[in-house]
């Protein structure tokens, strides 16, 4: 499931160099997805992914708290239980991250991570099950972001100007490494977007030099072709099979 989240977020790395931000993403947004996996030729619903936004104020600053929770449905917990939480605290004006947190529990394997962003430097702490905490400092590019903040940042950008076949390579940070990904704009299609009904969507393909992805143009995301750019559907192909995340409900958008 953590590879699914990586794919989901990496698909949004379309243009981190633009300054065309908008206030289309507000505090109180909630997106719910049904996660399905191809089992013996049938797409079977296994998990729910919930993404929310809320404003968090400190003595000095106000942040937008971005949260993503991944959880298997209870009937599948005995098979492989997943309870993951990914969080990012960002500047609401430009989605620049200040703090990223990750807590995963997958089939009994646990790991907690925290990244503190200081310009082009990240101070990270990490702890795996039954192991001592480790600390690390490493550098990143000026426009490199965590996977959650980039997911939301790209939704503020103008995808209507992209031409079919246009590509762009960008960077995200994951597992204390910078990961290059290449996006390809593939036009528009009409997709079912849960409670939003059928919506015309931008279709985007991802490619990356990683074992997490398989196949040419097999990892795809559809974003509603409007000001909100709500993710309606994701299809992914990984070494152990194929699956999808389908939007079931969107509120507060």
C-alpha cells in the first residue's frame, strides 16, 4: 500500500516551477477513495483512502494540515491489516512543506518517520519495529517536496495549457531519497467521480526509474478538468499486480 500512495502522489508532479497558485483547496476538504486490487482477474475492494485538510495555527504561523489515511476494510484485516497515516504541514499560500510525518503499520511491520524542512535541508528521524531511532540530515532541490504536499500543490496549477504528449520530469522525496519521475499529459476523458457524477478529466501517465512501477502508460491518474482538479481515478501497475483507487465521495471542495 505504501507503493500505491507513492504512485498516487507522484502522478501529480506536473509543474512545480509555476507561480500560478489559487485558493481552490480549502480547510475542511475531504476525499474518500475505494482501493481495489486485481485478484484472480477480478478487481476486489480491499481498502479505503481518506484525505483531509484543516488549518492549524501556532504562535508564529498558520499551516494547512494535509492528512492521508490508508486502512484495509475490517473483513480483510485477518489477511493483511494496514493502518497508515501520512501528514504534511504546509504554507497555505504556496504549499511549501515545513513538516512531514509518516506512520505505517502493514501486516505487523511498523515504521515512523518525520522530516523537518529547512530550506534545501531535511532533518529526518526514523524508527522501525524493534529497532532504535535513527537520525539523518540530507539536502534536496529547492522545489523538491514530500509526496503529500505535492499532491495538493499541483491541483492549484493550470493543466489546461498542457498539450497531449507533453512530458516533464520532477523530484519528490520519499524514504529519505529524492525520486525523479516523468509525467506525460494524455488528453481528456470522461470518468465517474463518485458523488460528483461523471466528469471530464485530465488524464496523466507516470514513468519513473523505480521497481515500484511496471509497464508503459499503465500508471494513470484522472483529475477533474475544472478549477478544483479533484482526483477521480488512479490505476496502477506494480510488480505484484494491478489495482486502482476510485473516488467515492468528495466534500468541502
